[in-house]
DNA sequence: TACCAGGTCCTCG
DNA sequence: CGAGGACATGGT
C-alpha cells in the first residue's frame, strides 16, 4: 500500500466517517454531518453556497449564515438571484467577508441557473470560485472524482515529507489522484479526515505527541 | 490581545 | 507568474 493510501486508512480508523458535506435535513434549519448525498438542485445549491461561505472561514460561522438563509427560505437559485444584495450580505454576516461573499453568491446563482452540470474549467472562470471551491463543488455537489486540496492538506503533507510547503494546487491534487483509486467515497472521506487531523493535531503549532500518523511523519 | 479559520481577487513588478 | 494586501466574523 502506498503512503497516501496508508495514511487514509489510519485516519479513517482513528476518526471514522465524517458525514460530509454537511447539509440541512428537510424541515430543519441547521446543517448536519449526516453523510447524505445531494439528490436535487436545491441540495446541490446548498453545498455550493457552503463552499463559497467557508472560504478562509470556520464552518461554525458558516452554519450560522446558512441557518439565517434557511430561516428566510433563500437556499434556492432563483431566490438568491432576486434578493437585494445588502439584505443578502446582512444575512450571511456571521460567515465573514460578507460583502464579497454576497456578491459571489449572486454570481454563482446566475451561473448555476444556466449550467446544470459544469466542467471544472467553467467553474474556475466564475468570479469567486477558485480551485478549492471548484473541486469541493464538483466532488461534494456533483459527485465527480476531483480531490480537494486545502491549507490543511498542504500543511500536513509537507510536514510529513510528501511535498514542499509551497507546492502548487494542481500538483498536489495530481499526487492524491494518482495514488488513490478513483473512488468518490474515498475522495469525499479523505479530504474531510484531513480537515479533522488538521484541526485536532496538525495545527499551526502541531500537537505531535498523540498524532495518529506520527509514525509516517518525517519529523519522527 | 492577537491569532486563526475547510480562499480568492486585485494590483504591481 | 509570484508576492503582498484586502476582505470580516466569532472562538480561544
């Protein structure tokens, strides 16, 4: 087993299934990590909204914003297209960067009302959707095999010794995609597990003593 | 109090 | 291209 697969198996045994992408169950207002797959435009759009709102922001803050949107029954492409920009900004305030993000949600709503199954390249051309957001949308909303790279992924795998800290997004993504089977469930779970390891152990100043993958880290 | 969090865009050299 | 700054709230 290659190192990337081995680390996946350890993380999975350590943390278990993460239930991504968190979504709001029917007739509720708060998103939950229940591992439900999106099955309609409404649910895909909630994931798209979450992927934009969580840019450089903790998920806890995004949950508050999504709660506000749910309360106002706004998680629909047409509603986001029509709502007043300032009103939208005030509702998503807890997620931070709310002026920029309100604009991004508007642009995304316009885009997804015309593109029901977008290519990666098309997503990247949308203002407000960079590589991580594009891949999150492709993987979690559309169930396509794109591995999501984020700040934790670079931090963890450069510390381990698998890449340099300044490796390019697509280069690290290729490394994962080459070393894993093209399995949506694994791509889904692995990224979520990386986030969990990053939060609990591989923090800015790492807590190495009890790290579940310390034996695979170059530091040891 | 300062720093950090599931990034991206814009500007400038 | 790549570096540097702006964007902003809530938790520790």
